[in-house]
C-alpha cells in the first residue's frame, strides 16, 4: 500500500515513512528470539525497506541502510533494549528497583538477551 501511494516521493520522504511506520517496533526490547526467528524477522524488515525504496531483491540491505542513514533491525532492537533498561534502572518505583537489582532479573532470560544485544 505504501509503495503504491508514495512511489513518486523523494528518497528522504521514503526514509521518513520507513522510519515512522516500520522502524517503530514496539515491544521488541521484550523479544527473546531463536536464531531462525531472528533471521525471518530481519529478512522481512530488509525486504520491506527494499519494497519502499523500489530496490531489487538482490541488492544489499546493509549498504542501503547505511547509504540512507536508516538503522537496521539490530540497531533498532539495541536502541529499544537500551532505552527500556535505562528507564528501569532510573525508575523511582521501589518495586521496579528491587526486581531490576535482584537476582530475579539478573538470572532471567530477558536479561541474558539484553546482554547479548548490548554487550
């Protein structure tokens, strides 16, 4: 739908549309993905970028992300995880502070995923 409606738009407008509609992956900081799911989601994200920009399937998504100054899926997920972890770390809520600083959080699958993405 976006491709058909905005095919005449400039590259800057297409980048804005992609960032607005497809890079806002709410809840991605809570995803714990196996390798196969991660590859499928990354492929879909890359293909969506190619479709919006009317690029052939064989072109390098990484090169085009850099050229257009758009974050790839890994960068979007890292940013989302970092943002959530900082909000939790700086929260004034005593219950959140207790859980975030306890072994409950440190031993959780989510914390392991964050460490994998951020460090």
